[in-house]
């Protein structure tokens, strides 16, 4: 039986940014960063080979309590991960 992870709805706002929970709809934004050979290894994971990897990472790794997507308020697209 697969363990269900807790989710949260809290959003933190600053003048320019918002910190919110990751959503599977963020997969394309995550992939754009995660495919970069200079990003993944520094963060401790291999670069994503294709976009199909990104929803799995969001669902199984980034979905924990205290793992936020850092987004610009103007477009709500993730810039990076904060945990």
C-alpha cells in the first residue's frame, strides 16, 4: 500500500514572490530547470532526461510539508525549490 503524503495549502507572500506548494501542473517549469546539466548535480540529483520525470519528482519528492515552489507573483511559475 502506498503511503499518502500530507499536503498543505499555506502560501507565503513577499512584495515580489510567493512560496507555495508544488503542483503537478508545475512539471514543465521544473523540467526547464531540471534538464540543465549545471543545475541538477549541484542540487544533488541527476538532470531530468525528459519531461515525464518531472511530475514524478513533484509527486514523490517535492510534495512534502516544508517544500515550497518559489514563484514570481506576476506569473506564479516556479523559479526554484526551497525546503
